[in-house]
């Protein structure tokens, strides 16, 4: 195969590598860095070495996984001192964006990425490589430099942890999902406590990520009453100040989401998880560092 064609074949794996790293790190910016670094390492190999690699994608996955593990370990240490809940960086998954770059499926929902934050780096890697990318435990062991039995245990612990945080959901079609999200935002903007109470599950949870760079609730709100009280208060403040909010609906992480613009600037991203027709979990991303890539992508 000519060198140019071979390079093009390798470059075609960039989006797949970004998808692997994004699931590992929950950061699209970091995922792009990892993919780029992995491809650079490939191109720096001597041709005599590259010609001996029978499965280039497996080699690329190995390098990307190890780079992601190293970055995840340092990221987890930083997140211990993060102000408020840490939420994954939202990813646009509409047809006209690099949605396919993440090999889109249910494994990139915010709920799953958020649940994986409680896993150790090795548990997360074993789960993603085996359950999402379909590697055998022998192959996972080679990538993680551990025994196959150890990797099997790591993935098993990861599944149990994720299941404990994400009870089985009743399926919701995208249109119904967006209508419920729109109804919530409409009621929230009006401070309509009665409607908010009807839309939220009694044990609903709200996670709000401001990263100390935007106003946000610094602890999860774990009841319908607290969530309603918050949004009624926010509505009153907005009305008094004359603040103008507009909403644009899109798809983030394979689910309907809302982009909220305050006085023309993207200020928040809302997404929800639904259980039995009610909002069970509400994710409110306000950290401007995690919204910057969306500001230009959706204009």
C-alpha cells in the first residue's frame, strides 16, 4: 500500500481515538489532544517498525488508552479540589457536527459518563475497552498490562457501580424527551412551582457545574422541593433584573438538550434523565470552559 494511502487510512482512525479518549476522560478537548498525540507517535515510528504492526487500530487503541489513563489519574487528583460537582464536557451529536467522531451510541450519555466518574481509572478503562469497544479480556490485559482475570474483575466492579447509580430506565422517544425538557425550562423561567412539581420526580437530583467560574449550586440538590425552590428564586431574580434568556434545543451526548443564552451569551446547558415520565436527574452545565467549544459550534 502506498505511504500516502496508508497515512490516510491511519488518519481515518482519528475520530475513533477521540471517542475512546472522550469516554475515558469526559473532556472533548482532552480527547482531541490524546488522539493527536497518539497519531504523532504512530508517524514517528520507523517504517521498519510500522510494517511489523499487523493491527494498526489495536496499536493506536493501546497507545491512546495508556495516554488517557495517565491523564485521567492526574485529572482525578485535580477534581478532588474542584469547586462543586464535576460534570463531563458536553458533546454535540447532531448530523452536521463531529458526532460520528465519538462513535455515537448510548455509551456517551452524560448520565453514563457521570456515573463513570466514581470508577478507578483501571475500572473505567477495562469497562470501556471490553464493554464498549468489544476487546477480549486478554486484549484488555495486554493494553492495561494486567492479568486477564484482574481485568475481568475490574470490568465487573465497574458494571456494578454503574448499575447502582443508574436504575433501569423506561424508554423515552427523543420528541417526548425534548417536550419534557422544554416544559421544565418554560416553567422554570416563569417560576411556576406547581408545574415544576408535576414534572419532577419526588427524589429528583440536580447537578450544577460552575467550576467556580459561574454561579452554580455547589452541592447536588437531592429533592424535588429543593430544585423547585432554586428555580423559583432564579426566576424572580431574572424578572427583577430584566435578564433576557433564550433557549435553543439541540442534541448533546445522543440526547435532547437545551442551550440557554443570557443576554446573547451561552450561559448554561441543560439535559435530563427521565424515569416513569418524570425528570429524575437534571444536569446543569455552567462552567464557561466547558461551554466554549459549543459557542462556536452551534452558531
